[in-house]
């Protein structure tokens, strides 16, 4: 049991502990692969991210070795380009985002008073996608087939003509697979933060770290789909010849830059926000007082999240952008400094008004403040277009990027590691080894990258793999390389410190830092269920207001102190006020996430080696697994073996009509809508900008068929609205027949869309116009098939008693999909048929 348990616990409390261990406990052996608990999955994310960090660091040392002296022959230019590309790719996609999501997955339920995230199987699925995608991507190094076009994969360099091997395919398919993981975690975190906070924790009482993670997760949901779309389009171009980025076929390579940086610049703030959230969490603890300006910090986080999506052209100032656009994006790039400055002033004010204690985590926070402010200053310089023109693509930009990303993410992450390590291990970190590690990394980092600003100003480009001695860059590169190896020594010492910590670390007290957050009211190491009972919270600083809270939680004096039903439960609360709304019953350990990820990995590998029949079979298998996943849900006996609740407790979420699944579907549609809008952006961008775009005088699409397909979709949506309205009135008469009718309308829409595609006689490998039309039509066709299939399953579930007037939950979720489909369909109809017809084609 926990470190707070003692002989004074009552027999009832001990029985409650034992029951929770039986229901929530993690299996051992091979069945450990079925674990879906957020604590275990979060640690898996963190450990896997750390391994990829070491791989990326090794690649960085290879780069610094190559550049240490002029005229080096340590690596050929082909090998250097692969190492350069994979270093950036591993650090950005396989380390930074996943390890921060892993930290959020591990910490958020503990900080908001929940027993787990709202969709545990989705969390586990995200991890397996991340692991398999990362393995596929890094295996290209061992196979000597790694991508060599830069981690941003600019076209046409990454297209088939200039990168004919499999390197770009490894990148495109592997990154898309990893992005599925990021989106899964993003959706999970948004819904969990909004809907599973403990009773009484209104939004304005939520820990600041949760605010930062909420903003980060929403940015992932909106910001990652443009890159997913770009990767799909580029892989289609490489595999089938669809000319999305080929000028001769009506495409434009600059479209890739737009899609990439629509993701890429928000990603900088996606990485920064969790780091800033760590800083906002730790500074009040070590200053011994609440943070100054809680509301200002929340406002700054929200503003930064919005503004960051208006900065993507910041990276494209040298691509021939119109002057008005240059002025707008330059101003927006400088504007983002305002919310950043607000946070820095809040942190400094909190330290000034408190009594700071310079413990080990605080040392890393001070290092962050120094490095990130320097990186922010060079960022303002790069926002000025004339200066950007001079230093674009030089080592000055490389240095700036590392100051912002390493300063804004790695240093706070190290602070979080030492701060929360006792929560994981029950032991305190070593101050001496930790300080040696800090100074080696801090001094090594500045030695490496401060000098690189100067080499950039001297004109050294970022992709230069060797240089002549008379260029004058030799001494500066040698200094940078020495600093890089000093930083590597600091990382090695940090790893040694952590390894020794678990064996020799001093035992930690219940709240070793005198912190205020709920995560310190738990056992150490944490149990699989976090809290024996869920407390009601009326303050932002629960442990400062009630130091006895750990003991009363352990004794089962608060909510959900009952396990007789055999369910995994947590509270479902109002997203604004924190008032209780329902009891959320969670899924248990399952093989389904692993099997689904394995099937998708086979799809990815099959596409990589161009064995398309195997890819088709694996796709069908993955669909079957995912459908079975959806079947074991809601009122299914494995999800809710006993539907009764204790007197005074709210109903199970599957017996309501606004449970977390409705929210999960809605947040998923934010990502889906971002993908669709990116596709729409590509259509209009190529139409208006691509020099060889060919728009036919009349649309090749059949207007009557398109209208008929839209009519079937609209009728089906209205029919589902009627069914859901009757369910709200506790009337399920004819429910199964109504769902089958909606499924038939979905099938009709799918058939009509298939006829439209067949009759159009498109030539997608010849013109970007036809290729884009085909992708857009396939997008709505896939959604039509999905909508019909889910209605069919719902009709079957009515027969099994999983859906009824007493269990009305799931049709509301399906209706959200149909609502999305009908809106998207008619927008697309106007874009691909209405506007071209109105304007008369080309």
C-alpha cells in the first residue's frame, strides 16, 4: 500500500485499498502489454522519449565532430545529410512532443484529482503508435536509407525526382504514424482536463500547469493535421505521381512549405507551453507564495496559443511572399513577444515578493530564464524582414532555434524531472550530482550555441557539411564542438544520477517540497488508481489550505470510496464550474490498443515497401479491431459490469447524453476539421497561385449526383436528430429500425459518391486539379462509409440492450459525426463545384 498507510487505518479503509488494487492493479508478465493506466503509459512515453533523445544527441555529436575542423572527411556529404535530417527529426518529432505529452499524461490526472484519463485505451494506443512509428523511422538509419532532405522535407528536394530512394518515404510514413499518437494524446488531454477535474475545481481554480497543457493539447489538435495532410499528399505524389507539388502538373512546391509551417511554427509554442507551465508550477513552490497574477498568466497562455497560428510565414520570408504579407507576419511575429513577456514578469514578480529557496529544480529554472530570454531577443531580430533575409538558413537561425527550444523546453523538463522524481520513486534527488550535471549542461550549451550566432553572421549555412580553412569559421566551430561534448558529459552525469537515485536516494517525506498541488496528496510511488477517495476542492492551493488532506484521502473520507461494483471510476464534472455531473466508468486493461497499433504498423510498412495488397489486408484488419474496440464500450458488460451507483452519487456517464465520449468526438472533429480546412486551403492556393494550374471550363463532376449524395446525407442527419430528440424524451420506440434507415442513407450517399468519381473520368496523375478533386471526394466518401457503418453498429447494439432509452449515450456521439459530415460536404460542394461553375472554370 501507500507510504502514508499505518496501523490506524480502519478495517473498512484497508478493505477499500485491497478492492481498488484488485480492480485497478497492473498485470505482470506478457499481460503487462495490456496496461492502459495513465501512470504506466505516461512513464512509457517519458522513457521512450528519453531513449530517442539519446539517439538524437548521438547524431548531434556526429555533426559537431564533422564540423569541428575545416576540410573534414569524417562523414561523406550523403551520410552527413542523413544525420542532419534525422537529428532534427528525432529531436522534434520523437523526443520533444512525445516526452512532454508523456509528462502531461502522467501528471494531469494527479493534479486535477482524477484516477485516470478519460479514454485509457486511447492513451495506450497513442503510445504504441509512437513506439512503432519511431522504430520505423529510426530503422532507416540502420538500413542506410535515412531521409536526407532536411527535417522539414522541402519539395522538390524531397520529391521522387531528387530523392528517388526510400528515405523520404520513411520520413513521411513514419511521421504520419507518430502524429496519430500525438493527436490521440491531444484529444485525450483536452477532454480529461475539461471533464474529469475533481468536484469543486472550477476553471479558475485549476492548477496553472493544467491550463498550459490544455492550450498545448488544443494546439496539437488544430496544428498537427496540416502536416499530416502534407505528408499524405507528398507520399501520394511519390508513390502514384499525383503532381501536388510539381509545377509542370499544376502543383506548387511552396504549398508544402505552407502546410509544413502551418504545423511547424505552432509546434514551437506547443513545445514551449508545457515548459512554461512547469516554471509557473515550480516558482510559487520555491518562492513560498502563490503566483502573482494568475489571471494574467492564463490570459497570456490563451493569447499565445491563438497568435502562434498566425506566424507560419515567419519561416518563409525568402520565398517571394507579397510585401503586404511580409509586413503582416513580421508584426505578428513581434506581437507574440507580449504574452511571453507577461509570463516572465509574473515569474520575476513572484520571486521578488517571495522567499526563494535555491533547491536543485530551481537551479534549472534560473538556467531556463537566462537562456530563453536570450533566445527570445534573437527571435525578435528574426521577425524583422530585412535582417531575416540576411541570416535566413544560416547558423544564426540554428542557434536561435536551439536557444528557444532547449531553453524553453529542456531546462524546464530537467527541473520537472528533479521536482517530481520523489513522486515517482519515493526518494529525493542528489543535490551534488544534480548541480554538477546542471553546470556542465548549462556551460556546454552556451559554449555550443552562443558562438553559432557569430558563425551565422559570418555566412555559414546550416546544411554545410565541410568548409575551407580560409573561410574563417574553423576556430568558432571548434569551440562549438567542444561545448557540445561538454553538454554530452553533463547528460551522461544526469543519467548516472538518476540510476543511482533509485538505489541510494534518501527517502522522501509526504510533501518534500512543501508544495500546494494535489499530486503531493498521493502515495509515493503512486498506486494505479491515484486516490483512494476523490476530495472536493475549493482552492487553488489545497495542500497549503489543508495539510491533512493526504491522510483523509487515504482513509477514504471523500468521494467514490466504494469498489463493490468492480468498475474503474472517476468523477465527471462540469467543464466550467467543476460541479458533479456523472460518474465516469473507465475501460480496463486490454490487448486492443496494441493490436490496433500493430495492424497500422503493418499498413505503414506495406506502403513503405509498396506491397499494396498486404496494406489493404492490414487496413481491413485494423478496421475490424477498431470496430471491436468500439463495441466493447458504453453499456457493454466489460465496461460496466454493474450499473448501480451508491446513494447520492451521480449516474454513470453511459446513462446520460453528454458524457465524455460526446466531448471526445467533438474535439476529434477539431482535428478533422483542421485537416479538411488545410485541404481546402491547398485547393484554393493551387487555383490562385500555381502557374501551371489547369481548371477545365466545365466541372467534370456530375451536379445531380453530388446533390443527390448531399441530399441522402442531409436526410440521414435530420433523421438522427429526430431519433436523439426522442431519446431525450425517454422514447426508444423503433430505435433500431431508425438507425438501420440512417445506415442505409449513409450507404446510398457512398454509392452516389462512388458513381461521381467513376463518371468524372479524372486524370489524377496528370494534373494537380484532378488529383486534388480525387482526394477531396475520397475524404467525404470515407466519412460517408464511416457514418453508415456506425449507424449499422448502433442498430445492432439496440438489439443487445447496449443502447436504449435507459442507455441513450452512443447515438449522440454518432450524431456528432453526421453533423460534421453534412457541414463539410456542403462546404466542399460549393468549393469544388459551385465556385468553379460560377466563375466559369480557369
